[in-house]
């Protein structure tokens, strides 16, 4: 899910596409997707930043996996940031991304 | 300390000794678990990192192609072209167990086996850029799915490592020292009781001897 320009291409691959325009509607559809039949939710990074609270809520479940991907407006680094957070949580300090 | 509240009895002592043995054993096991989890996690996180960088780059590329296609075609034509996807993907979920952490493994199935089915339009009214864009997206797809699997696994593993580490620390710094302290307290108390009984008996013996023989 994400803004329309970023996501419509994925439809051709057979992925269900949810285009959202404002964050309120986004939160609503995200909750719906999360409790639905999906195993993976790809979400544009800009939207992921807005919905961080919602995503954190379901992050300890096995599915769905919420994966931020760069949208058409580019990359804001939230995907790498999440990875960093996981490393910090597990190791205690960041030992992989400090280069 | 907790030793103030324990009963200095032999029964309690036996119980505590058993508890200590269990705690030490549990501590060792959990420590091993943590180390192994950490090893797996670090491997996975490195893989995850490179995968993510790759995917992010290719998506950016695909997005550029889409932007071009969008510029070349009218909105309506583009919508019409992408409106009805031919392909459909479904995911079968399986979970794999790594050190008692269930991590997901995704198996994907496409509805039609032909990979060309990603083009949901005839080529007559669309620009070549669109073909390019769709093709580049479809090339990312397997890695995108792998990324999802890895990333979720990393998250779950991190969670588990944190939990395990907390348990190891609790055992190492709280449970085991406290039990040892209690055991020491009871042993000392019991020894002290023993000594006082001994002395009491000696005293009684002295008194009895005095009475009987007038020493």
C-alpha cells in the first residue's frame, strides 16, 4: 500500500494494491489489511513513517510481515532504520551499520 | 536480603540446593541458546542488509521507468492498461523453527505459470517504457519476497534474543546469588545450632558429674 503513483505498478505482478491518499484513511485500511488474509504487506516508506505506531503494534506477530519499500518519492531510510533497531535490540549496540 | 526470610531447616536446605542446581543448569542452557540465536541473527541480518540495499535500488529504478511511462501516456490509457492484472500471486505460509522461534517461510504460487502474463495489456496503445517498468518490477519480485521473509525473521529473532538475554541476566545476577546466599545462611545457622547443642550437653554432663561425685 502507498500513494497511487508508487504502488500501481505492483498490481501487474499480481499483488493486491491499496492506494491511499491521507493518513487517516491509511491507518484504517492498514488495520483492515493487517487483520485480513495477507502474509506480507509492502508499504511505501513515507507511509510507513506515518503509520509507525500501527506497525509497531503488530510487529511481534508472525504474520503479516510489514515491509517498507521505497516509493516514488524515494527512500527515507526507514527500512534500514528498522533493521538497525532490530540489531540494537538483540545485540545491545549497533555493530553492523556503524560504517 | 532474601536470606532473612528463609527457614533455617534441613528441608529448606535440600530444597534450595536442588533449586540452585536447576538454576545453574537453566542458566547454562539459556546462555547457549542466546549464543546460537545471536549467531543465526547476525548472519541473517547481514543478508538482510545486502538484500534490502539491492531491492531498494531496483525499485528506485523501476519507479523511474514508471515515471517515464506515465509521462508518455495519458492517465486513462495507463489506468486501462493496468486495471485488470492477469497474474495473481498467492502465498503459502510455512513456519520454520530456529531455536524455538517460529519464523515464516513463504512459498509463492502464481496463478499462471507463464511469466509473460505480467503484461496485462496489449502492446498497441502503451509505451515501451511501461513494458520496461513492469518487467523490472517483476524481476525484483522474488527478491522482494525473500526480503519480506528475512526481515520478519530478523524482527522475531531480535525479540527472542532480547527475551533470552533478560532471562540469562536474571538467573546470573539475581536467582543464583540469592540462592547461594540462602544456602550459606542456612548452613551457618544449622552449624551454630549444632555447636550450641554440643555445649549444652557438655554443661549438663558437668553438672551431673558434680552432683553424683561432688567434684
